[in-house]
């Protein structure tokens, strides 16, 4: 093919490509035709539906439970099937649960995915913007576990808060001991152990004799009783002993709360169905049995034990 013929062919292809671009529709495809957008707030929610669904396509609803049910009923009257809203703090949780109960497909959107987009100046425009993005399928849905797992997660998070607060109490105990020049942490690894707690509680009860306190140490402690007694020679300032007493009481309170959370966790885990049928050992090799998926109950129990040991 000659150079002139190649040049002519390239020009022809470019003209055809230009005509094709002009004839094609560059518009977005509607993915969710029955959509709604909700701007979540701490005192009120703004809800937007498509203009042809209602003469007043954007409405404001208070955050009271009765108003949230009224919101869901209005969406049903507008034939809405899917709703998009941002995960704002914890304000979205009651609304999410009520919409889920009413059978809506709820898209929980990360606010970081939309905050940099232009065109939003008010709560009304925010809800309309979410409606537009969701209608054309431009929002990703955040993962939400099943309701049973959400209940389990609530108990577990509460337990974690108690564990962290109990650890803070131990740190404050250590601070009070250090201020009294009681160097117990230099001879034992952890004052939250058997030896540490026995000595701390004896101090709170009024014992000041270093040798009597050292005699409370566990036999497996590597430090000798002489070393422990030497570390327990402090100034025993009354205000610091008072602080130590309060931290011990708070520590015991958190330990009781942790036990209560454990009881709720075990009770809730017991309600989970066992989805696996019993295996026949003679029909499966050890390799095959090791590759079988565990039940949800066994998996969470194992994770529970692992975190408890840690």
C-alpha cells in the first residue's frame, strides 16, 4: 500500500470515528430507577425522591421513632425500593434498622466517597445529590453484617471498652505506687497478676510491713522475698493510698462488667444454628476434614478464646 493511500485511509477512519462519537449518547445509565437519597443529621433527616414520584420530592423528618416510621411509609407510597444515605456518626443506625425492617435495600455510603464532589450547599441539595449519584449507580454500598452478628459485635465492643478501662486502672495503680517510691514493678513483671494484686490489696487493707507483703508472693515468682520486700519500702502517703484504693475498686467493677459481657456473648452464641452436619470420619481423610469450613459458632468461639488469652 502506497503512502498516499495510507494517508487517505487514516483520514477516512478519523472522520468515521468523529461521526460515531457525535451520534452516540454520552448520558449515564439509570441503575436504580426507584431510588431515594437521605441526608442524615443528628436532629432531622432530609429525604429526596425523584420529582415525578411526589409533588414535594424533598421532605424533612425529625429523628423521633414515630417520624422514622412515617419516613418509611412515605418512601413506600413513592414506590421507592432502594435508599442511599451516608454513615454519619451513629445517627444512621436507628434509621437504617427501621428502613431494613420495612424491606428497603439500604446503601450505607462512606462520606469520604462523596464529600469532594461539587454541587452541594444545603441539606436539601445534599439529599438530592445522594439521590442523583445513587440513581446512576455511582455509590458503593458499605458492608453490613447480619443482625445476629451486629448484636454480637455490640457485646464484644462493650467488652473491649471494659478491658481498656481496666488496663487504665492498672496503669494508675502503677503510677500511685511509683509516686510512693514503691518499686514493685521492678521485681515482678505485672502488678495485675496474682502476686501484684495480692500485695496491692494488702496495702489498701492497711498492711505496711514489707516482709509480710513480700510473703504474699507466688512461689513461681523469680524474685526472692528479700528483693520484693526491699522494693516495698515506700513513704505510704495517705492521698496516694486513697487513689490506689479507688483504682482497685474501679478495676474490680470493670472485671464484673467483663464477666457480664462474657455471659451475654455465650448466651447469644448458643442461639446460633449449627449449619454443618456431622462428618463421618471413616469416609474422609484427615486432610479433607481439616479443609472443612467450621461453623460460625466454632469460629467466633475460637476468636473469643484467642482474644481472652491475649
